[in-house]
C-alpha cells in the first residue's frame, strides 16, 4: 500500500506510483541511471479517514513525546552553554559508525555485558572526547 504520506519510500517512486491511472498494471519506473523499480499495481482505493476517537490516544502520546524531546533538547543546549561545550563536527562525523541501522540493531543484541558473561571477563569501556 502506497499513499501520499508513505514513509520510507523514495519520493520520485511514490509520486510516480500515485500518478498511475490504469489498474491492474505492471510498470517499470526509473529512479536514477542505475536504479529501476518494477511496480505491480493491482488497484487504487479512495482515501479512508479514521475517526478522531480511534487516533486521539496516539495523537496525545505523540504530542507528549514531542514536548519531552523539545525539553530535552533545550536542557542539552543550556548545559552546553553552562559548561562551554564546543563540538568539533569533523571529529564527530569521524566517530559515527558507518554501519546501517539494521546491522547496528542486530549487533546490539549481543552487547559487552553478554560477551563478558560468555568469556568471564569484565567488559572493556572506552571513552573518546572530541
């Protein structure tokens, strides 16, 4: 299912899928010189809206989470000012792992504490400050 607000899909691909008029159809869509998608569009459905009562709890939780994130970001900025923290962006980029999110999540399933249990050793801890 693809709609105008589908997250995680290439914008060009989403727009071309949304522009399809004839169903069912199979289309090859060119995204770039080396990226093509084959789309099997079986049907198109009219927009469906959910009742407010169905989504109000989700909306409330989402707004609360946004407020918490904003407060956290403000607290971090205040601490940076208070302690005169300067971040070297080039060094910070160098410290970021280049592992895709899924691989990082899978790797975090066996953390240092799990490794320590297996080997009987205390986990190594390192800290680098940029």
